């Protein structure tokens, strides 16, 4: 399945832990956006681990699950991709 994960997490330490978790499975496409192909069990694992890490009162995570990338009608990108941005 094709998955897009976006998040808004207040605590820097927790945000970094979620980022490290997602980097093991998905491509990091923006500061708080990851995408890629996962199995059902990987999605379940990521969901469970994120639930353990975040504070549901202050943090927000969305996991979009599509059968495959082909189900995206269109992907519109504006501006420089993350890989092209110079890191200081």
C-alpha cells in the first residue's frame, strides 16, 4: 500500500523520535511529511509506535493509506524538492 504520513508534534524530542521511526520505512519528502510503500503489518506497527510516543492532547498525526501510488490522481510539487535545498 502507498502511505503518506504528516504530523504536527509540539515536543522536539518526541518529534525527532517519530521522525527516526518513519525514516526506517518511508521517504522523507518534507519537514513533517513522509511517503512510500508499506505492508499492512508495517502500517500497524508504525501506528502503534506513534500512539505510544505522542500526546493526543497536543499532537496530531495523519496517515493516508492508498492501495497503491497509482491511486493518486495527481501529485503537484511547487518549489525546490527537499534534496535540492542547501542544508547549512
